[in-house]
């Protein structure tokens, strides 16, 4: 540990080059189904500014807007078919989930039969998790210090 003298007092200076503080694996504890559900809801809310219990009309215009709104979040996951583990594109998985919700009007409704935003987005996420094997894409950089040390 080095010390820096500023005339008034000496304070220790930590050397950070020697240790890698990112030794722990992923600290997230939530299940993938919860992460997809919450992530899709927040992305929908950011894109549309809709509240949880706002009406969710099911028309062709809204359908295309939903897919556009959810794409940034859906790209954070990888999707594979459950039977044979073949990869499915994120946009293809989202499209099939929206197709399912649009073709089943009873899905994504509250107890009174009204289609509201949070129920519809939850139905989309449940379809994705129930139909596909979903894995979160790890976007953290691998080992930045090792890459820096080798001159990359």
C-alpha cells in the first residue's frame, strides 16, 4: 500500500491492479421466468408509458407496436426449442408468443375478462418460458484485466 502526502495528512492509496475483484459468478438469484416477466414489463412500460391496469386492445396496430416495444428486452435472452434444443431467433420466439396471445383472447385478461397491459405482458412471458428453453445472455465483459495485460 502506498501513501500520499498532501502536506496536511497522509492517506493510504490502494493498488487495484493486483487483484481481480470480479471473482464471483453471477450474483443474480431470481429465476429466469421472473427475470423475463419483469424485464418484459419494464421494457413495455418504458416504450409505451402504459400503467399496469391500462387497457390492452388487441388490434393489428397494437400488435406491431408490442413487438417493436419488446424487442430490446427479448434480445437479452437466447431461446431454444425444448424438444431438440435447436436455437430459435429472439424475434421469432417473441412473434410466436404474441401470435399465441392474440389468437387466445381469454389469455392475458383479469378476473372480469378485461385485457390489461400487465396481464397480457405476463401471458407473453409465460408463453416464452413455457414453450422455449430460455437462457439469459451474459453481456459482461470476460476478463478486462487479462485482455488489457496481453495488449488487446
